[in-house]
């Protein structure tokens, strides 16, 4: 049997990622096999998860994925795990519309108890009504107990523990208000190398948790789930497609499920637009998102790769590019200092990071009768846009129209939306749209 729990908090910045990373590392140090998951579309937290326990973090998202897919992913990626540790998103009940798509909804769908992380820096007995409110708000959400973060002293913890005892909510311990152990915002341009610098910090958090948190009691209170053998996805369509996937410091926002869908249809080969000079032999290029603006100079200097990709696209090669990948296919990327770096020049537009503007939210892209789900997260904007677009309706989570476009020239499609295509069926639909 595998244990399964969800880690959440009343709000963002309460310390749930700090606690999650520390617990992942602590369990690994105890030789307990733990598989991390992340509620929502976030690409960055799963990278921290992988750093903490050496297991790839996997997204679970009720907006983009069906319940059957989510359960299949839990069984597939957690088949060898002793613990499935699921980190929530934002506050427990925060969803795209009320609690729709929230951690609370995920907890109810999976019938999995929630460990609440409470920021105790500036509070004592007042945590009682706060915790009690979350426990009683929706009885279908099972709160297994709490762990306090940023506790000032053992005396401080004693007052917090009294509050829990009075409302009869289990308290599993605390993390001290140690200096320099905060995990910074994960959405400000951290690259892979910078993430790896936090390895020692995660180790320090794990050591602290081992002293002040009853991790055995947490596992005891977690749900027992049966490990099911999930057969590898098979498709009735015989496709031996060679997918070339861009993956390096500039391009690495990739859902593992998308790669699995490609593997069900053929072969996946990775290449680096920064370091490689020619494309590998392939039928289809996937240019994922990432931070190309941070490596604009290096990408622009690799003229051989730029030409290789441009020639591929101009000769009816199939390319799908999202967000950073789409920026790479434009004429130039303009950095924060207004310096322009030439790119592939397949699409007739430039992208600029000079005037940062956040574009954020779930997206539903309807092309004809085909629907794709995804999300948008970027600070750059299109400038000097003279490129053609396809007829598509792109709405937000509440059904409102957006200004987001899907560009297409030859068999090359690009958009700011990170679309989820984690099944062979959905991937074939995308390929069909590209070839249409």
C-alpha cells in the first residue's frame, strides 16, 4: 500500500513549498520512496520537487486533465512509491472560479486528507478560529492536521499547540523561524542552475523538520491507496513519428505527460537550441516554453541552429511552439535593455520583455470542433506583429474572451498558451491541426 497526502495552506506564501521540499528530502533521507506531485499548471515547483527527492515532479490539474487521467498519473508515476506527496496551489480553496480547480476540489476528488501549513510568525492563539474555519468550511475536505511555519520559540509553539488541542485538530509539529531558509518566488526567471543552488537549503530544512515535526504521525494519518498496474498507453494508429524536443537552459517547461504522449506515437529525441548546431533527424519539432529572453544572446549567436530550424519550417516541417518557443521563432527578442537579438525569423513579429506585463490564466482554445486546454504565463509581449493567425476562440477559465492568438505559417504553429496534450489522442488532434 502507498500513503497519499496533500499539503496546502490558507494562502500563498505561508510556507507550503518550504514544508513540501523539506518533507520530500526528509523522507528520502529515511530511505522512504516518495513521489511528488503538484496541483495546477506550475512548471517551476516540480523542478524543486525533483531537486529535493530525485523524482520528477508531475502536475495534476483539474482544468486541463480529466479525473481518469489524474488517477492514471497517480498510479503510473507512483507505482513504485511508498508515499505520494501532493503539493497544493495557492490557498486551499482558491480556484479559477470560486473553488473550481482548487486544491480543495482535488482533495475531494481524490478523497485524500490535507496537511495544512500555517504561518505563525505574527500570531498565537488566534490560529484556533483560523484553523477551525478551514476545518468546518467544507466537511468533504478532510483536514488531517497542521504544521506551523516560522515559529519563534518552543514557548510560542506551546501556545499554538494549545490552540490546536482546544479545537481538537491534530498538530504534527513546527518549523522554526530560521534565517535564510525561505524559498524565493519561483516565477521570476529562475533557471535550472539557480534552482540547483537551493540543494543545501532544502537539506537544512529537512534537518530542522526531523527535529520538530512528527513525520511518522503525518504518514500514519495519510490515506492508504492501492497501487494499480497501469498498462502503457497504446494507440490504434500506427505512427512512427520522430519528435525532436528542445530542452536546455532556455527551453524546459515541459509536462512529462506530453512526452509520454509522444513516446506512445513514436520516438523522442532531445536537442539544445543553445549548444547544438544542427537539428536531429526528425518529423516534428516541439519548442516548449522557458526563458529564452535570459539566453537571447546565446540563442542569437547560434546562427547554424537558427538556419536549421528556419529551413525545416520553410520546407513543410512540422513545428509546434509555445510561449518561449514561439518567441524563438519570431524575428527577434528584445530584452529589458531594449537590445534586439535576432532569432529564427519564421514568424513575422518580434517579442519584447522591455515593458513587462503579466499575462496569466487558464485558457481554452477552440479550433473548429477541436478543444485544447492550457494556461498562459508570460511577461513579454508581441510587437510589430504582421503574422497570420488561425481562426480560433481562446477563452479564460470563466469563459471570457482573451486577446491571445495562435499563429500558423506552413506547418508551423505557435502561441503564448502552454497547451496540455498528455494523451496520444490529444496529441494527434494537435498534429492534425498543424497539418491542416
